[in-house]
C-alpha cells in the first residue's frame, strides 16, 4: 500500500538553550544548532538537539543560556563523520515565555512500524521495554525513521503488532548515555536520542486501490 499522506509530527519543548552556534547555510538561509536542556520531575536532564533558522531568531536577543520555548518537528540526519543517524528538532517557532520557566517536553507523532520491534527488560527493575523504529511520512515524499521506546504494557502490545501498523503516539524526547564497546577492552560513552512513548493507539488505515 502506498502511503502518501503527511503524518503528525509535532514537538513542543521548553528549557535552557546551550551551545547555540552557526552550523550551515542552505539556499542563502543560515541555520544555527544547539541543545535545549529539559529537566524531568526526577531531576534527570534530557538534552534535545535543535536546528534553528536565523530568520526566526530575534537579532536583539542573546539566546545563549536563556530559557526558551520552541515548536517544531522531528527530523533525522546522517552524521558524515561517523555515519550515525541522529535525531533532532527542526524549529519553526522560538520565543522566551512571559510566564516564566516551566520545563516542557511533548511529542505528538503518527507513523508506521517499519521494523520488527525488539522486546527486552531493564537491567535493575526488569521492566518490559520495546525498541521500535517508526516511519513518519513528510512532505515531498520524504520519510523520517524515528527511534521510539515503549514501556510496560505498551511494550508488549506494540510487539504483537505486524510491521506496517500505523500508530498514534504521545511522549517526550529522551537522551541517555550508554557504554559502546569499540575494541576488545575499550569502551566509549555515547549519547542515544529517542522518543519515550507514554501513550499509544493503533490507527485504522483505509486501503486505496
């Protein structure tokens, strides 16, 4: 079945923006990259990579280390240095909230299971967790392949669904460090970026001949 519709892909994040600097120019438009640090209730900090056009930045404001709110969508690009695919937020709106600093990290996403989900357990609590790659259709025939994790009952539920199932999801952008073995005795600390899904449901898809 050909999937040509544009799927939901919405991000709202509020936190401290750091490391904001010029990154690249495309069709005469300059873009900056940075990181928004969002604190969870537990105190853990999620670091959300962002790309922002200088055309939507207020030239009278120094955004570095400021508390900002951004809206945008999830995208994925391949890092040319290590050929690793990286998840980030392409920003469409950015502003400094008048109501003060209130951490926010909300993702709304629809997309298709495009790879067999992998069910595992967390090391300490042995809670069920599933790694799922979701294909989210975008404009111009593009698709972004977004790594998602599901927990508990949702993890078992999604692992019973066939590839091609369309899901509606709500969650947050999560960053976490992990040890990557790079040699017989060597390990390297790396950061993984993914969507931690807290709500999900199957979406009915109409077949078109």
